[in-house]
């Protein structure tokens, strides 16, 4: 089994605000040359730092960043689990494992 290269990138999807004007924060999981996006949370754009990929200048920043850090840790744990079990590592298999659907 070859080594899996991965990257986790956080970004706002500015074209999809909700009723409160919050934009979804998407996590992009890139594995080798495949990728998948999913949204673990949302935030107003003025409270998001694109360069640091985290929430800033709001009372909820700590909680939001905690959720995002936890989501990244869950992704890394899922990757490790799949590699240990010698299961094919794809963005979809990682997403399903993170969502609790093995």
C-alpha cells in the first residue's frame, strides 16, 4: 500500500449565506489527487481570517476554532484508522468514517 499524501484546507463558501448571513466554513480534504468538501460550521465573513484559516474578533471564536480543530483531528484519526486497517483511503471513506458511518 503506497503512502497517502493529504491536506486539510478550511475556507468560507461566500456564495451560500444562510438566513442569518453566516457563511459555511468548508473543510476540504485532499488525498493524493482526489478531494471532498464538507461544512462543519458557519460564521459571518468579518470574523474569518483566510490566511490563518480560523475565526477571529468574536466571542464565539474560541468555540468555533475548537470545533474546527476537533474536526481536523477526527480527519487525521480516520486517515490513520484506514491506513492501519489496510482499507482503501479515499476522501469519501474518510468522510464516512468521520461522520460515523463505517
